[in-house]
C-alpha cells in the first residue's frame, strides 16, 4: 500500500525495522550518552537484553531473526554448511534459506516491503517491492532490485560490507575510516527510501558494527588506542537511527534489534586441531585444508563456530560411527568437550548443547550433533588447515560473539522486552503489522 492509498483512508499499521549486526545490549546500557536514541526508544516503549541463537553466528542469526523459526527450519547453521550426504561444503546464500521471511509474509498479505542489506538474502527477491541483498553478495550491481534502486546504489558511495582485511593492520585508521564511510552511505540510502513512504514494512541492516567490534573490542574494554574511535562510531550509528526515527510518519512503529553480543577475545581456538590431538579426527595426508580431506577412520569433525559432528554410518559418505552407537559416542564427545581446558586452565565450554535441544524442523539433516557455547575469551574456529597450536593468542581480532547479550528496542508503549530471544523478533513485527500467521508457524512469540 502506497502513500496515496493511505491518504484515501486505507490505513494499515506499518513497521520500520533497523537491524544491527553485533550490537551488545551491555554496550548501550553502559554508555547511555553514546546511545541517546536507543535510550529514548526504551523509555517510550521498551528495550532490553535478549538471547541470540545457537550458534550465535551471523549467517545463522539473520535467517532466524527474519523468519521467527530455528535453524532446523531455516536450514542455515553457520557461515559454512555441509552438503547432505557429502563432505562438500558451501556458503549459504538467500536461496538456501528454507523458511518464510517477514517481508514474504507481508507481501502475501498485500503489503509492500523495502528490504535493504539483510545478510543471507542474495540474490534479491524479485517479488519484493525493492531489495538490496546484504553481505556475501558479489556486488551492488547484482544485489539490487528494481532498476531504480540498482542505479542509485551503483552511482552512490554505497558499500555492501566493510573490508575486514583493513582491520588486520596494526594501524586501524584506514579501517575505521572505511567502516564509517560504509555506515554513513548506508544510512543515507536508508533515509532516502524511508522518505519515499511507499512501503508498509521497511527492513534495513547495519553490518559495520560487527566489523568494528571484532577489531576494536579489546581497545574498548582495556582503554586502548582506539576506544574513543569505537565509541564515536557507535554514537554515529545511534545518530543515524535517530534521524530515521525523526523522519518516520506517526503511523510507523520503529523496532531496532541486534543479532548477538560481544566479549573480549583471547584465543582463536582451532577445534579440528583439538579433535586430531585427541584421536577423534585424522586426514588422508599432510596436505589438507577442507572437510573432504578427512580420513575414513575419523569419528568426529567440526565446522565453525563450535559445531561438532559425528562421522555417522549412512549419514556421512564414509561414516564410521554405527547408528547403534550414536548416543554412546556422542556422550563420550560431550564429556570430552566439557573437560576441555584452555592454556590458563579455564574450561573452553560454557555449555555443550545437544542437537535436539535447539534444532527442530524439516531441514535438520545437517544440524550439528553438539554445539559448544564457549566461555568468554575462546573464539571457536574449525581449522582444517594444519595449525601449529590449538590456541592462538595472536589473531588480529579482539572481539568475539556472545549468546547472551543481543539487544532489542521497540518504540511502542505495549512492548515488553523480557525473557526474549532472537526468535521473538519476527512475530513481534508481524503482530505490529497485523499480519496473521498460524499458532505453530513460528517458534517465537510477539513481545507486544
């Protein structure tokens, strides 16, 4: 429904959702002067800490946040997933998401949706009013639809993602400048299409905060060189959200949500190196770099982040763990993971989660058998290439994702952000839009 339809009296509720990849609620709560807009939204409606998902990895989080169902339904478990019945792996894209997204439900309800920069949405859906896909898209030219949007973005300074390689440099100045340019250009594009006022649902995602927090979190926590740059970046993010909030018509409810929290990273942890050292995994030869290189006596392997799979007969091509021994072998691995300690004697695992606890649905064939939620400091990698050590303290990143500290702010007086998680965002948006769905369609519940 466009602006002129509403002027003719055909009003429907409308929602603008601003997503933030990797904004911890604790950062907002501890720095209210940096986040006056988010603080104001919490005062006018409600805001608070919410849980992420298992695992709290962006490629898995965004399909969940935008659909309201767990990875067992979305079919996406991380940045890298395994082909069914194969050791080949792939990077999930939009067509790999098996669940219905909120903008699809809105479109089916005869509403118009503008969707900008949501991760794991490439290629853009031609059935949506307008869409530019988020990171992992090859370039803006291929990521945008329709032609007017594509032309505007290609002619502007719009960037799909911050260049993370710049963050690897000791001097972070260029990285910070690029992140800020990306943030500002994205905010300008969002503001342009918010002002069009021809949509019922607007979804726009800022992904640069995740990049900034990965490389500058250590400076933030430890009063480092770039602490003020990091806070200035987030103040600019909050100001952009404030400008969008001010520009929204009175009939629009603003929702702002993030996917996961952040904590200080101390070690990059190579899980397959650990499995090999413990006798769970072996390779065909010394020249290995992928899951397909494991030997046929391997009992377990890992995919990022902290996903552990048994090599099961009949499920994996060269599986060696009989189905009859599945529970016994999984319990053995579970116990070993719980006992796993870092160089300082601290347990690596905060908790170990079994697949049936968190993954349920029609697309759970490639669900991990166990997932480790790590203690702060341990960032779990897979690492099929040879590594000199299991625990590497010298990686370029100083921030890691956390499960417990995502954030949600709803600019509505009836909102109640309490005991909530990522699964509750989509049903909240649909409730605000008055879009109906079946009781069993979603795993989350509206917070309105």
